[in-house]
């Protein structure tokens, strides 16, 4: 990252004085129209690029649903399922992996061209990163061997996965159950090889 730019997952950060804005309004997330800002600390104007990640989960209507009923939203369907006492999860069981990953291992996933490096691991979780040179940062994925899945954490604004300290903190939060692999953005674990 050059001295003329800043990068943050928490909110816009002035490249002149380092003042970080709290993104508490919708316009902070508008990729098309939020292109510039004036720093309320130093008063200088700067350009802004917004990158947001969005995903959608779509389901077929329930077979019990009558034709005259409006379609259930996912939250209403989950509420109805929970009230009926039925199982909420209707996805097939994922395969748990019986393996041990250790710090420093390189792990190649079938769906990825470049391998990740295991930065920290325990018996269940591994936090892995690989360089993202275009943005001068890293891409990360969390491996959950017990669930047989991997993906980003379940927070909108992650606390970071660039330094050893941030990654160690992430593992502690995973172990404590404070965060988990995102349910919306997870994929089945597709380990091709570990070396």
C-alpha cells in the first residue's frame, strides 16, 4: 500500500491524517455513488472506493405450502419450522475431516488456484491466508474440520487477518464460540492436498 492510500475493513480512513469514519449510514456502502469524502478532522477531500460482498440464499417453496398462501420468507420459514419442532437444517450432512493441520502447512483447495498457508490451527479450526497482491493485503479462509466447511467469519466487519496477533485472536474467538464460519458464505471443505 502506498503512502497515498489507506485500506480498512472498519470504515473509510482519511489518507492524509488517518481519521477513520464510522460507517453508520447506508451511503457508506453505496459502491456507485460514494466516491469522495471530506475529512471532518483535517478538512481535506479524498477519493473513496467501496467494495462490498453480498450473497443470496434462495430456496424452493415448501411442499406443504398452499397455492393461495404468499411465499414464506426465509426468516418466516425458519420461525414456522422452529415452532413445529422440526429440524431447521435440511442440507445433507457434511463430511468431517479426520486430519491434523499445523501452523506453516500449505493447503490446496480444489476450487482455488493458489494454496493457502495455515497461520494458526488447533484440533478443529485452522485460519489460513494467501497474498492478495492487488490490494497489498491477504485473503483468508477459516477451516472447520468438525463441520467439514470453510469460509470467512460470520461478522460484517472482521477484526482483521493480516498480523499474527489478529489471527491468534481470531482463533481464540472461534474456540470461545464468539465467531464461526459464516453460514451464508461457507463452502464444503475441498482439500486437495496438504504439504
